[in-house]
C-alpha cells in the first residue's frame, strides 16, 4: 500500500470527542471515523487489523472443532417469541415492521438463530457434541456508548454455540473454549487478561466467565484475592465482612431532624456507616403497584445484578412520590405494606445496635438488633464486595478491587433455549431430550481498542506482527534522489511478491513528518532508505516495540525482513 493513496488522514491532535487513549490514537492515526453516537466506520488500517484478528479467532475455533456458519442480521419476531426474549429484552433491541407489517428485529445476539438452525437438522445423540460459530455484524441500541470502540452500538463479533447431551460433556468443552480464548488474546497481543466468574444476565444459564483486560479505563470492577487467585466480577463476587459484635442495647427513637443520608446520620450521631442499616428502593419490571426495598449495611452498596438474579426481573430506581415511604427515614422495623417487597442483605445478619429509619419524618431508630427485632427474616447476598473484604475462597486473603474492560465471555446456558424452542434429539435409549448449550462471544472492535489502549504510547499505536495493519513500512528519504527511489521501489515490489504486508511512504515530505506518521500508525518494522545509508549500500531497520535500530546491507534486507516477519508470528 502506498501512503499517498491511503484514504484517511493522520493528525497531531485528537478530536474533542476522544475520551480515552485508544479512541484518541485510532482517530489520530486515521483508523476510524465516527458516523453517529456509538457507530464508526473502520478505515483500511483498522479493517486490516480486524480481519487479522478474525482470522486468528477462526484458526482457534477450528482447532476446537468449530464449524463456521453465517446467521442473518434480521430475524422474525416468532423466533424470539419462542425463547421469550422478544418482550423480556428492553429498548436496546431494535424492532421494526417489514413492508408487509410483519414484526422483525435486528440481531444483537444469535442464540435463537443457532437453535433454529440445529432444530430438526440434528436429530440424534450421535451427532453431538458440535459447535457452530459465526463472525457477524450486530446492533445493540446501547444507551451508554462511550470511549470509541470500547462500547458501541453497531459491532462485529464472533459468537459460538455448542450443543451437548450431558452437563459433563458441556463442562469438558467449556474448558476447551476457556483455554482457546487465552491463546487468542496472547496471539493478538493483549497482556493483562484474566478470566473472572460473572453474571449470566439476559443470556441465562448458571455458570459464566468474562475475560477482562485490567485497565484503569474499565467500567467493570473485578474482585481479586492476591493470596489464592480468586477472581470474580463484583456483580457476582462474594466477600467476608468484619462484624461489629457489640452487645445488644435497647431500641429507641432518635430525633434526627433533616439528616437523611448515611453521612449526615453518622455525623449527627457520631457513629460509623457500618453501624447503620440503609434502605434502597426500586421499581420492578411488571409490578406497577409494588416497590422493592433492599436493606443493606450502611457502608455497602446494593449489587443490582444480584438483586435481579434473585427476583428474576429487571429493576430501576424508584420514585417514592406515589408510595407511603418516607425518603431518608425508611427502616425495616415495623415496615408493613402489602405493596412492598423486602430484601435483606447478609451483611445485616446477626448485627446489633444498628441505626435505621423510623418510617416517619425527622426520626430514626437506634439499638436495632436484627435477630431480636426482626426475627425469622431471610437474608440474601445482594451487596457489592469492597476493597479489603475477606476472601470467601481461602478465608485468609483480602480482596482487592481492580478496573477492567470485558473483551470476551463464555456461558453455560443449559437448556434455556432448546427447551423453550422445543429442540429435541433422541438419546441412547430413544428418549427425546433437550440438548444442553454453551455460548461463547468475542467483540472484534473492542479488542482492537483494547490493544491500542494497553500497548499504545505517547507516539502512537503499537501492534504485534500477528495483527498489525502492515508488517513492514518503507520510509525512503529524498525521493528526488534517483538511487533512493529505485531502491525503495524495488524493495517494495520484492516484499509484496514475498507475501509481506508492506506499507510504502511514497510522499515527498520531511523525514520528521514520515517518522511521526510511521510511529502513529504503529507498523512493527520500519526500513529507512536514504542517500547517506546507500553510500555504503545499507538501510536502517528500526523496531516499533523496542525502539531499537540496526544497519543492514540493502542486498540482505529482503531475506532478513521475510524471516523476521515469519519468526514474529505465532
């Protein structure tokens, strides 16, 4: 590729829309262009990176017996009615009517399509297990698109679906995919990647893992025990809290005036947040006349993912204007209302002398002892773990909270989709059974952004040889010099014939301009051909990742570059 013909421009400054390093670098280097909020065009270099990542994923999926297919982007409502997700998924799914008035949708995931393909096509246990996968464009009307390709609305991803006759068989295959994902991330150049237990969300199933790139820009929080290696997204992570263990005191009303927040109550009464009981109120999907009140120790936050998993429905913050609840003074003692659903977090179990709301203006109650004043209640794990909590796995370490970006996920779906969509096969005894499914996804664009985020430096992008848009860049200086031009043109053509992906800076611009663009684009190897180096028939070779430079005879350059590129790929 000749840079003079390459569509797109490279700039010194990032546009004002850039909020993270990867977005700034990809925009500056002419890799992406924003079309709308959360929607981007990939220019040639980004598309080349994308295709190389896709090919690595294909190779690894094929190694674990995957069969590539291609599902439709548009699907009819009936397919999603069978699974129940046409109505259970909210506004993030785009629904529309075709010209005949038929309800259709844009695919944001393809479990239904996978079952539709396999149903009636696969009929017997001896055809299982199998895995089908695709690399497809999807659309999710994400309300919080951010950070360039990190969180978008239109995206390309690999999604795979496996079918099994037993849970044991699924678990064995799940491990194969689990390991394959780490090989993929290593090959594309990501380093700080971990797998953590995660919430299954709208996908369903009971077991799931997310692959996280540890980075400060991540919007996910991950709990890790440095001592035993326990790792989990905070949406599902559990910890061990220190208990106050105070002696029970008499319960009494306390005048607290206009103090309503935990901070205000603690300052007024000279207590700590862990000596309070906090109430958080939610509206529940499908329950217009009922409210959910979650009680949790005052130093903790409610984990909404855990709450949704317990009540089996979506939740949203509740406006208390149409309730009898007293905002800032809600308490569990004496709270009785048929229109309320109450959940108590495990952090409250066994605690004594807590301060909670008195369910009337300007008053709280002190001395609340859970076992004495609220006997026979059931406790649930509905709080977020926090930094420093004890580890539930080793019982000895303390959890640390890190930030991360999700770059892939895998789920053990069970029979959620095969049962609702009535997919059956004959088992060994001739009985009809619903196959057990697994689901496995990787977002391509997000991985491009994460490589840029993790490896990019103050000069520009940095790619490894497996995914770089070009493997070698030729930078001739003084193209008005006939010898320089002829040598550069010859090496360019020879490298192309040798199968090397080569970029040729054929512009008549200054060396500083060429070098700045080269470093911004991030090609792994740069070859500088200049009148000075050719005086001794040499060229200068430099390496983007290390900054190292070396002089090499021009006649040896072709074979050296071919061998180096091949050696760096894996």
